[in-house]
């Protein structure tokens, strides 16, 4: 009886010791295809222009007929836009305000505008 209990306890100790030496579980929610790409699938971004840095006007007021002053947020008019970069030799996808799009058109290319405002296009 005593040898059976010691054999059972020995088997239990060996089983628990080998259970923790295996491969660890991988707890990620990304797909295998997304793991190889450079872009992440779940990125929360600030609502700001990538070129000019324009953000929302948080001090806007609405004055009603009874002259109540209600605070509101005026968001930036952001658009996803793709431009071809001659320096990188590929297209870059930026989130620009409409004024940022006009600025790129004024400078003639995204490379000239990014150089003027100090934006690194390799991140996009």
C-alpha cells in the first residue's frame, strides 16, 4: 500500500514538473499575417493632421437666441490621402487636414512639404 502511494505521488510530481517546462502559451490577438507586416491592426491615433499637426478647437462656443453660451468641440476636417514620394520611391498614406492637402499642392510634392514642416515620411 505504501509503495503504491509513493509511486502515485512520484508520478504526480513528475507530471507537474513537466507541465511547466513545455512551450508557453502565446496570448496575442493578431493574425499570423499581421505579425509579419509592419503596420499594426489596432492603433488608436490622435485626430491630428500628420503634416501640420492641427488638432481640434476645444474652446468653440455656440451662442443661442437666449444668449446662453454652450461649449462645443470643432473637429479638424481630416482626410486619408495617398501621395507618391519621389525620395522613397513609393506611395505614402497620410491623414491630412484639408488645409494640409492644399499645402502639399502649394509646395508641389509631398517631399517638399514634409521637408518644410519636418515630417519623417518613412513612418507612413
